[in-house]
């Protein structure tokens, strides 16, 4: 299966303005567990301090079909 990570990310700007957008993590994953681990790392270590993940999810975008021999 091919899994994508997506999140609603809110940014707070100087002066108190804020904006929320849906962002997709650029990498695809083989399993839901890999995706969830990456979302956690994205949230904890990769986002700047003025951004916050409000809502996130891993979405199955397609299933790989193995060729039969």
C-alpha cells in the first residue's frame, strides 16, 4: 500500500495573525506505522516554533498489486 501523511498546520505571524493550511509530507510510506512515526517526528523536530500541527492523519492513496508468477 502507498500511504501519504497530511496535516492541518497553523502558523502564527508577528502581530498575532494566523493562517492554517493543509500540508502533505513530501515522502510516501509503505505502512501506516511508518507514516505515523514520521508525523510524530515532523511535529516534534522539523516544524518551526511558530507552526503547530492541529490535526494530522495518514491516508492510504493506493494499494500495490503484486504481479503473479
